[in-house]
C-alpha cells in the first residue's frame, strides 16, 4: 500500500511565494483567518456529528487562495495578468503542477481553490454574467469544501481585514443574485451559522 504523503500548506505557500512580501503576508493572514473561522464553525456542538476531516479543512483553508498572485488586483497587491475571478482556477492549476513536480496527488486541495469563489459558481452564473471562466459548475461538494467556502465569506483581503458580521456577509452575497444568496444561506444552515 502506498504511503499517504502529508502536505505542509505553509511550505507550499513559500514555494510559490518565496519572498516575505506584503502579498505573501496578506495571503497568509487571510488564509489563516479563514482556517480559524472554519475551525470555529466546526467547534459548534451542533456540528459534532458531521463527518468532517479537520486536517483537510485546515489545509484547504490555507491553500484556497494560493492563485491570487497570478491575478490583476492591485488593491490587494496582486499584479498578475489574469482576471481576479480566475484566481481559484489559477490556484488549482498551480497545485496540480506542484503535485506533478513532487509526485503528490494535489487534486483534493485544488478543488478548494476552484470551488470557493462566491458561494460556488454555477455554469448558469458564468454564462449569465459572462465571466472569464470555463462554462461549468464550480460548486463546493464535500463538507470540507463547503465549510471553507462558507468561512471565506467572512473575510476580505482588502481594507482592515476584520471579520464580517453574518448580515454583512449576506449582503455581499446578495449583490450577486438570489441563487448565490440562497447557496450561502444553505451553507449557513448546514453548519448552524446564525
């Protein structure tokens, strides 16, 4: 039986962001906030029966935004060339390439990158909004993906990076339509966030 390789998320971040730049610091701060929020949500006694892999949540939260450096979002120190909405796909590709180099299956982590944007994106969202993404669903499917997606909505990478209230997070989702808000509310219900 092949031994399962343990990944070290901070080592992977350092691989792609080797210099201790303000962008790397921002990425680590945001990703750590999302990790901590996910663990806080998971600690709710009402979630005790959920079969969630805590270590996978931690790694997924720390790696979900690894693609931001390839995107053009100067307000958050990103000076790449891709549109910001594509940061999840960029991150997924980065992790897959890293896996090939290191002979590690990174697909489970790449999925966190692809599936955390908004409250997940549907093919219909992408076509309707003419988003520069492949026309397919990018919805969180596993409990771990759903938890990281939800926790991410409570933090922005801009401004003071303070935790958003539930109402502010809901307003952020409502801007993108009723279906996006419903998916967010469904995630809140699943994890007893109120």
